[in-house]
C-alpha cells in the first residue's frame, strides 16, 4: 500500500490508514530498549512538523540498516500515544522516495475511527448556502438551551466523501445533561435543513479538531448568547460557576 500512495491518491492513502489501524509498526528507538524507562523514539522534522520514524516489517527493519533497538507496537496504540503531543509517524524513511508521513491529525482519526471523522486534507470556507430558516430556528433553539454560549458555521469539503455543513458548538458546560440538551436542540433544528444536506457538529473546546481550529481562527459566531444580552448560566440554572466548569466528552456529530 505504501507503494500505491502518490500525490493526489487520497484513496490509496486512506487504505494505508486502515492498514495501519489494524496492523503494527516497528518504532525506531534512539535511546534505550523497548519497555525501559529511558526508551525514546527517534524524531524527524518535515516542513515544520514532527514525526517519529518507523518501519512496517522485520524485513524493512533489516533493509533500513537500523542498528539500535526498536519497539513493535500496534498502529492504534502508537497513534494514541503520539497524536496528543502533535507528533506523526513516518513510515519507511529509508525506502526509495523517502517513505510516507502520517501527520498527527490522521493519527487522531486512527484512534477515533477512520469512518467517523472526515478524510483530510480538509478545505474549509464560509458557507454560501442560503438557508436562513435553519439558521434562525437553530439560533432560536440555542437561545432556549442554557448550555449554549455561541454557534459558528463552516462549509467543509473532505478529500474523500461529500461536503457538509459543520456547526461549531461553544458550550458553558459539557456534562451529560448539557450534552443531551444540545443533542435535542440539534435534532429539533435539523428539520429545517434542505433534504440531502449533511450537517455535523464540532465542539469548539476540542483543541485537536481541524474544523474547530479553523472556526476559532476564521469565523465569527452567528449566534452569541452574551452578545444578545442574555445572562450566562449560573449555578441557579443547574450549571457550576465559572471556576468549576466541567470538562467532559464533546457532543458527537449528527
């Protein structure tokens, strides 16, 4: 599969990610032995991004000429270990052409589920859709849902699959009751979406989500509770005070 990955072949790259998720890699250790406290992966930088080099088989390890220790680990486990620190992996850097890099955003997809998250690179822009009824209904329902601080929007075009409208949810509280209230808000609002238009949600608090990162940097809320003059929820609403806001799982996509 590595040999099939070439610029523009997003289908081949996606197949490689599935193979990585279900397979294993030989991580090259710069220091220490596998399982030892001083074990340290190698590292390399490509265009300003960090990667840990690895090989895809014992045969490739022999071909690489690596003479230090290595660690055999599943693709999901290494993805789970590296992506939070924004490290990717580089597969077979010794191979003709230099191998293939898998950036941390795709390692995050491997952990969360490749079919649950859009395939990158993502092209994002302000939506050009004329759907004022949906936005008005969503803003109205958000105003009635105390957990919602603000809403943003983006048009997302994945490398593979259909484009969709993403709604960024900025919440005061991400506890279970708040998430269920927001889920109900979205279900009530999507009735105004034209048939065939996919709509997804993203938590603005997710520091790793590329859509949330784009929204924070490039968009303004189309609904903002505090700009509308409504008071922020207080303990009287059943939410903790600001210094005790809960951190939890974000609402899932619809």
